[in-house]
C-alpha cells in the first residue's frame, strides 16, 4: 500500500472556514444518507478522516447516548478544533492514519465522508479498514461526484472555475468524481449487499452559495493550480473571483448544481 498523500487543500484559517461552510451546505443530505445506510441507536462507530468532526457529531446524534463515535485523522490542528467543539460524551477523537489504525474492539459501523477522493489507493484502504469492522458490520462511504457540477443556464466563469477545480484536484492525485465509483470500490473490497444513492443540491442565485463554495475551493487549491500551470494568479483573480461569479450567476438567473453527494454502503461478510 502506498504512503499517505498530503491533503492538498491544507488546514489554514481560510480552509477551516471553507470546511465549515461546506459541512453546513451538505449537513442535511449527509444525515439522510447516514440514516438510510442504517446508522442508528447504540452503535459503536468509527469516523475515518474526521477533520473538524462534523460527521462524528452528526453520527453521535444518530447513535444516541448508548452508542459512541471515534473520529480519526492525521491533522492534529483540525482534531484540536474538533475536540474543542465537542459537547457530547459519546464522541472522542484520535490522531491516526486510516491505513494503519487498529483498535482492539471491533466497530459496529465505519463511516467516511469526502475521504476517498483524496486517496489514490482507495481500494487498498477499504480492504484495510474493514479489519476494524465486526463481521456483518456496516460500512458507509460518502463522497462527491463532481461530474454533475454546472450552472443552468451556463455561466462562462462558473464553467471555467469548475475546470480549474477538477484539474487542480487531479494534478494532486485526487479524484473529484469518485462518488460515482463508490459502490464498485466497496464491492471490490469484499463488501456485501452494497447499495448506493446520490443527493443533488441546487443552489439558487439569490443565496450566492454556488459562487462562494467554488471560490472557496479555488482559494485553497490556488497554489496547486498555479504550480501546475492550470491557471495563473492573474487568471484566478482570487480576491474578486467570488464577486465576479456572483454577478454572472445573478445576471443569468442561473442555478448552480453542486457536486452530487453520493453514499454507498454495505456489510462486511459475516464470519463463516
């Protein structure tokens, strides 16, 4: 299994604000997918790549006081913020690599949101983390299918920004469309009874969410975009990018389609 790649979007203050905004935007579909997958009361759950703990906190509400959640991540800064926000006693955080994490007690369920797009060896990682799951236990992966992103009707600057994001992520070894492949990845890792479902967000022009979310990703990804010759700093015009997109979206009365949030889930084979 290859070594852990760096998280290309970083963890500075701007990225933390972006992560919080993104989490708020996808909180409802995330909860829907977790509940539909079967996360429920009393479960002991492992949250992979927990970051700021948004998913861990959502899962803690679903499993209730009789359940528990352990969120793991390699970024100690993000984990520190997550722990400072922790209000429930059934949530804990630990610094760990998803490739080598081990716990003596098996988990009832494993969840991961927006993790596998950043792992070139996602299939190998899935096979590894299944060892932390009890036989018959549930694994639920949630990630983006960026192939659905567009403005309707088309907006030139939005289309350009989407291209910058996709090319920038791919230049760092990430796959912004991995959501479309979550079910095959789970099946290839040996997961049984796999089900998949996507939830699409439609961002209305008056909210400004589409330009804000796109500009936020580009701001965090800008060093990668510039370093790989995808666009220059002048091309990006990052300080005015959100406002320029907002003006074009408003003028066109365009709806921005967010990346489809895809969930795929199934069970570790029961012991025979």
